[in-house]
């Protein structure tokens, strides 16, 4: 029995979905709307006390942390091997997955939250928002929700995260062995990096483009052709649909002061 | 042929030393004085372009990142196994090693640098210090040296890192299966955690003590009795000896304005 609790095909949830699809494994998919705080509901916190997705449940064993889940899945299940057969290759792979977790993902995540959270919570009054936040188990996550809703981050912080994202892409460009990150084998390094890259050629066209990072762009195209990737990307992502609805509402309200969102207290 | 470049038995260098000693492996030890910037010398940057220790060189293959090095060593060499035999056990181990790298170590490291760097560089004029810093390959490391020498971090930041260190110890206390972190087997989870804990019962007695974290204190005592741990701790740590010399000079200069250190420009 294999179950994945996730937020749909984006970021760390995409990271955990990809190996399952690449290996063609059957699993029960539980999709949560992360922008409506479903991962902090009491029923889910019973499964993962940190209130974070993705979570893999395999025969009753609960696994957290997408990078850890992916090594477990590759060690445990048949299908295409996603780690190099030699210890040195696995070490090189882990330098990449670690780099994503410690450097690339945090920078990209702060930028994404800054762009997204205020709009996502526009229907909540400050008191309603605070009630949602207070259910979040991890202090660092509570801080991140509050700070991104209030948009307190300085232009210097935003610039620094953007610099880190740019540095991450350049590190990929220089390290790309081709056709996959480590060479001829598709591995969890590709999985981790692609989970961050998804959508970047559109949203960060000044950073990911044919001129500045041609090898990354070509790799991205190859990734998009993989049947496992296509299958993962076809899974619903309720937080994105929810965000798009909120963005439309926000756009429609522009120039209509009477339609000021309830969370105006968050406005800078 | 096995070589380790490291800073002696502390933090991430201790993390890489422990498995080599636990397995009883022969290796050539290259100790660098990290507080005299030896890891940024051109000869070392040729080995690791990031200018960071530890680095393991095995038959010409260069491995970086202590957590990655340790899995490589356990996969490659005979001796006591340092990872659980089952995939779920390895996943649990990796949740701990990841937690150390992403949460515990950064908080402890900022506190340590704040307490240490200004004193360590007291003999350098600002221009000499800046020349040293400009050789550091990673921008984040350059920032960390400059900020800790100038002690620009706010009491709020210091309090927050201290809170994270306290939270890390409490997480250990609650998660300790005993006698080792994961239960009956000594693993890389113990290695990673101990590399951070070393010296904490003395330096952070308000956080690590018999009353507040008895299981951690007992585990620490068991760790200190291991022959592999004793062997690793017996290795010289030139940065510590250097720091102690600088601390004595600083203490002797107190009340003697004529002995003001050259780096007075860093004083807040």
C-alpha cells in the first residue's frame, strides 16, 4: 500500500511525484490545497507533526522530506533506477540534491511566497488569517506566512534571493554533463532540479533563457518530453487553480476601491 | 589512497573524521587552520573550488560536503556499518543528518562565529582582513566573515539562533530512541549530531544539561566513551589553539588602551 500526500506538481511535491511516475508505481494520491492551509489541518498534522507535504506512507511507515523520500523510493521499488550504480556517482548526485535543498529551493521559495501569499489570503480578515497561522506547527513556517502576507521583506532581501536563483542556474549550466545533469543516466539530481525549474523559463525568462543558460534550457526541453514528467505534470494542483482565481479577483477589483480585499491590513 | 583535508575535530570536519576513525581506516590527514584562512589559499581552492573543508580524496576522486562524504565512506569501506540495513532506517537517519545541515548547524555556526571571529582576526588591520576575505570563493562566506568580524548581527538575530539551538536539543531529546539516536545501532545520525554537540555541555550548559535534556546528556557520555570518538578528538585542531592564543592576548590587553588590537575598526 503506497500513498502520497502532496500539493500537486510543483516544488517539493513535484519532487516526490516524479520518481513514482518515472517508475510507474501505483499509489493513492491525496492532493492538498496548500494555499488554503490544508496541510495544517489536525487530521494531517497527525500524519506529519510538522504540517508539511509531501508525505509518503508505505505499508504504514510514514516518510517525510522529499529528498529522503526519493532515495527511499529508489532503494525500495523496482522500475528505472534513479541513482548511479557506483558510490562516487551517488555522492555527486547528493551534492546536487543537497544544493537544491539548502540554497536553490529556499531562495526560490521566498520569492514565490512574496509574489503569491498576499493575493492568496486576500479573502481572509487579519484575524482569520492569524487563526490559520496559529495552527502551523513550525515557528519558521508561521513567520514565513506572516512576513509574506505583510510583505515585510526589503528590496535588498528580494534582490539577494534573486541573485541566489541566478547563481543556482549558472551552477547548473556549468555542471550540466548532458544529456542529464550527471551524464547519460537520468537521476534524482534531475528530479530535484527540475522540481525547482518547472515554469521558470516563463516566470524567470531573464534568468533561464537560451542565451544565458542554453544547456539548462535544452535539458528542460528534454525533461518535458519524458513520459514520467508528463504524467506527474498532469496531476491537479489545487493551490495553483485557487491562486489564479484570487489573482483574477484582484485584477477585477483594481480601480474599484469598494472591492478592497478584507486583508487590507497587510498592504504595505 | 585516502586523504582528508579538514580543520580538526570540530563541526563538519569532526563529522567527516568520525566515520574514518570508527571504521579504523588509514588515511593521510591534512589539517588546515580555518581561522587563518588556509582553506582559501589558492592550492586548496584548486582541490575544492568552494574553499571549504572537509574534502575527502579517494584514489584521485574528490568528495565534498561532510554528509555526502559520510554516506560515501560507509558505502565504500569495510568496518562497522554506519547506516541501518533497511531502507526505512536509512530514511530516518537521513531526516536527522538533513536536520543537522539545514537547521541545527547553521544556527550554532552563526553563534560560534559571532563569539569567535572578531577575536580571531584582531591582529589584522581592516585592509589585511578585507584582502583575506576577498579570496573567499563563496559570497555567502565572505558576508559571514565580514558580518561576524564587525558584529553587525542584532540581539534579535542572536536570540533567534539561540532559540533554534535550544529547539534542536529538544528535538533530539524527544527523538532519542536510545542507546543511540535511532536505537540499538550507532549510525551517521549520531555522527552528525555529535559533531554539533561536542563541547556544548560546557559552552551551552543552560541548554544541554541533566535537567533539561537528560537523554541527550547520557548519550553524549556514551559517545565520549567510544574509541573511534576518542581517536578523532585526539587529532590536533590548530584553529582552536590559535583562538585560545588570541583570547589570551585580548584578555591581557584589557585595561591597556595602548594594546588596542589593530582591527579596532571592527569594534561596535
